[in-house]
């Protein structure tokens, strides 16, 4: 498996050679950020510059082409002002799910209030509801169902934060701090993530009813 500390050290050196003092923040998300990476895991990077132009995007792309494991690299590349203007409900998840490598995202905290967390729950539930119904009617895809349960696990993180004030990065740890309905969503996600067979109708029904209940809450 990739030595992520060595890899990100090389990445950071290349990044600062490319953009010098314009680098505002560098971080990791995803499985490497949570310490749960496997051989197949993406390297989910967050890079924030002072600002970003089309030329900067091309320069970053060229820089990545010179690094090992280019095929595994993904993530978020943005300018600072764009990030500060982002939808606050997205900033909630973004802030808490990002492990800093250099710099910090503390400036985002002033935008992440109770209403932002409430919106993260509601928007997540609405998106899952719509996609779940669409999949049940038209696509009937197990792959889409698996991706919806992954999205649902993020919504459960927001539900947990709203209830406890704590952000739990690792989904398996959510089982200790959410109600039974959310526990079933997380258990199903972890089961599917481990390669378990999908019971399309049963799992779709459960996801639909769970998202419906969240939407109906006032």
C-alpha cells in the first residue's frame, strides 16, 4: 500500500514549487484521511490556493502528471474566496471530513451553524429520496443502490452531529451514537461496502422510508 506520508510530502513539495506562496491549505479526505485506506483507495486531496484560474487548473494537472499513482489522485481544487462563498451545508461536511496537511480551515467555522447542519441533513435526505425512487423505477441498479447507501452514511454523520455535537469520521463508529434506524442504514452501507450481496427491493425500501422520514421532520 502507498506510504501516504511519504507521498504527500512529495506532493506538497511539488505543489509549492508550482504555486509557491499561493498555497493556502492542503488536506486529505476519504479513506486516507480517515486512516482506513486499502490498496484500491483513491488519494482524495484538498488543495486551496489564494485564487484559481483556468491556467492554474492546467498547471495543477501537469504537476499531477509528474507524480506517482496519478490514476488514484482525485479531490477538491479551489480558490480561497470561492470556498468561503460555498453553500454552508456543504462546508459542514467539508470541514469535518478533511484532515489538514498544511494550513487550516478554521475560517470556515463561522459559516457552519445549526442551520447549516440542518440543511446538510435535509438536502442529503432529499437527494437520496429522489435518486432512490428513480433507481427503483427506472435504473434498477445495484451499483446505484450501493452509492446511495454511501451517500446516506454521510447524511447519518450530519444527523449524529445534530444530535450530539460530535462529528464521527469513521462510519462504523456511528453505530455507537445514533438511533436504531440510522444504525440499520450504516450497517447496510458497511455490509455493501465489504462486498455483500444486495437485496435490491428490501434495501431500496428501507432507504426510501428512512429518507422520507427525514424529509417530513420539521
